[in-house]
C-alpha cells in the first residue's frame, strides 16, 4: 500500500486493536450480494450487474489459494464483471482525511469516492480470508495485512483503487491532511496506486486541497514538504493542477462536524470573511 495502503492498514488496525484480528465478516455472502442488489435497485437505479456472478468470482478468487497468496491480478476476473465509469469531474481521492471526506462527499453530492463505486460499496468495511487447511472462509481469524505478501482484502482494494483512478476524467479532487508531516505519502493508496493510475490524457485538472484539522497543527501546505513533491510529480507527468490550503468550505464542514470547537460565531467567520 502506498500512503493509501498504509492508510488502509491503519484503518484495519483501528478496527482490530491490539492485533486481535477479526475473522471473515459473518454472513458475508448475504451482505455482499445484498449490497449489490441494493446498489442496482436503490442507489443507482438502472445499472445492471450480475450479483451472483460477481459473488462467484469473488469466492473463487479468495478460496482458491492460501490466505496470504491472493494477488491483485487475481481479482481481475471479478472486476471484469463489474466495470463502471463514474462521470467526468466527479472523482474524489483522499488520504488520511476519511471523516472529512465523508462529510464533503455528503454535501457535494455529485462527487464519487471509491466507496460510491459498486466494488467500494459492496466490500466496504468487510473482512475475508480463507481457512488455512480448508477451502472455506475463516470466520474466526484472518491474518493481519502486514503479515501477508498478498493479503486478500488489501489486494481487492488495491485493484479497486487502480480501476477507480484509471477511470477518472475531467477534474479530479484530492483531499490531503495538512496536520501530518507526510500529507502526501508515497506508500499510501493514493501515493502508490491511484496517482500512478491517473491518466494525464483523461484528467483535465488535479485540484488539491490541503486541509489542516481545526485546532491545528498546520504542518504541511501547498508549495511545501511532501505536497511540493506531489505537485512536482504532477507537473512532470504533464498534469495541470491547482492547490488550495484550508478551503473555507472544508474548514466549515470540520467545524460543523466537531460541534464542541465550533461556535456559531466561528462558523460564521469561516464562511463569510
Ligand atoms: C489529520 O490526521 C490526524 C491524525 O491522523 C487526524 O486526527 C485528523 O482528523 C486529520 N485531519 C483531517 C482534516 O482529516
Ligand atoms: C476544473 O478545474 C479548473 C481549475 O481549478 C477550474 O478552473 C474549472 O472551472 C474546473 N472545471 C470544472 C468543470 O469543474
């Protein structure tokens, strides 16, 4: 995992403190297939996917080989049965800004994150792995991401992230965290997979937002540190880009989200000064 990868690892570790690894999510088949029907029927009515077929490819991929051996490419067959292209100017990438990304996406309804794609929607927050000895899901425990060369969960997200970035067109938006020292991290999913998969021929502008947490600290900003490495890379690869520090709306959203540190006066000054 690039920075995004690391991000996902952190998330996963966040869900399983003290290395106490969760096993495969109970009822995973019903959840995955159910979410697929939900997506086609209620979330994006009019789209058509063969949910049972997607499940079959998924199950085959995960159960065919030992848990730590599910490579990114192994999911290609499954992803072929769920191809999708979000509209241009809607792709939102993020790194270490998950809660903010969620509120931003909730307000900017046209934006698509990976979680809005069929794959992201179906597999969000789930865990899966095969049993050591037997070709069934292991519901009692799964290896940590860091313990595997090719972790089945990580490999799926990596392929999903790659597809998502390859499909991006028009303007893309990137939310980076200005309160950490590696706002742009080459080992994150954004830095290691998505950035390299963006196509300068398809992407018109990469619009970066570096956002510090409300109470600070402000460690990185446009034109400094790792963000400058990112903009250099973008430049070299032929992308047009913009970079904005602490965008008003993003600060106001954090204010609303945090409640405690957000008085009506604060919010008003953020929005109207
Ligand atoms: C930045 O990262 C820190 C540490 O992970 C986190 O607490 C904070 O909420 C993040 N800030 C934003 C704006 O996402
Ligand atoms: C794309 O981004 C550029 C630079 O921020 C902006 O001038 C332009 O209006 C944007 N276009 C769309 C369709 O959002």
